[in-house]
C-alpha cells in the first residue's frame, strides 16, 4: 500500500509514518519542517512542502499511485476569542482545515481510481469547544463537518473516509501553545486565566495508542467512520447531549487550568 502521511515531521504523523513503514508499506511523509522529516527512517520517502499551498501539493502528488492519505496536520494558539486577531484566526483555520483540504482535493482522483481511503486526525475539541481555544475549536469543528460531507460524497464512489479524534496527546503540541500565550503578563480581563496556562501539560492519551488507532483506520478492511481516542473524547460529547448548556459549560471549565477537575488531576 502506498500511503501519504502529512504532518509527518513529528508527533502523531511521525509515529504513523514510522509504523506504516515498519509494516512494509510504501510511505511518503510530507511536512514543511525539514529537520523533523530528516529524523524519519530511510524507509520513509520525504517531501518538504507547505501543505496549505495548493499548487505545491498538486505538483507533489501528480501521478503518484496513492492507496491512502493520512492527514495529521494541525496547530493552535491559546487566546480568548476577544483577544484572537483575524490574522491568528486565519492562521489556525489554514493549519487545521485548509491544509487538509489542499491534500484531499489533490489526492481524491487517484484514491477513487484505486479504491483507496482517507484518514483525518482531528481533535476532541471539534466536538467539545474549549475556552481559550476558540479558533482551534472552530477549525476542528469545521473539520468534523468537512469529513462528514467528504465521506458522503466519495464513499459511494469507493473511497473510505475515517476521522480520528483524540484527546490531548503528549507530543509537545499543548506545551508549545502554552509557552506562547499572548497577554499572560498583561492586565486585561483574561490575564489571570492566561497565567493559569503556565506549564500547561494536560493529562493525556499516550501517543502509541493514538498512532495505533490511526494505523488501524488506514489499514483495516472495513474501518469505522470515527475513532474517539480517550475516555474524555468519548464521554464529553455524550454528556453535551444530555446536560443543560450552563451545567456543561461549568464541567468543561473545571477541566481547564485553574478549574476544580484540573486541580484534582494535577496534585
């Protein structure tokens, strides 16, 4: 099987590329981080590319006999919605949604011809919007709708589509976002909340478990349409359907830095 893995320079994408290559699949790992790609084993073919650049992605994938695409791209910044500039909002939409679409749109013709599949790694925040993650939650919720629409379009034409939604994963992803919190030293209305994110490293699902689920989605004879990885990722969306909004809001806030559940889990 010939697989394109995007976001392959590290974290989930790097783990998926390594696992698929070790299992004997032909893997093309794409990312804009050349140093991260250089750490992949020689068995993984690599390409340095900005996945938001439609022309560059189409050039990369031209005439490649793709059997599967695994999209692991993403990134976010911590800020209240009020403090999120339009530029920062657009940057997160591009990283989490545009980069996925540029790859999918270029790959679908080959995948349809070969009866292939698409696996997209989203996030729990696509179903559970977190305070101070507004742009990221919006992007991942949009990705959820995008994947549903895609599945309903290409599924009848022979292409399987699966969405993997993990909770927090220890890849350094959350820690990097926390280290760059804007306004943590200021005196605005959210300054106290920002300071609570110092050292933010949420209780997480281990990376190996998430990689295993993504590889399963990419290789199973009949993949599920959605994989929610971690108890939080499975139960919080269910609670949203039965709890009143204001009670659910308090529950979600309690799990963030400074909240009651956060303090209990991180003593």
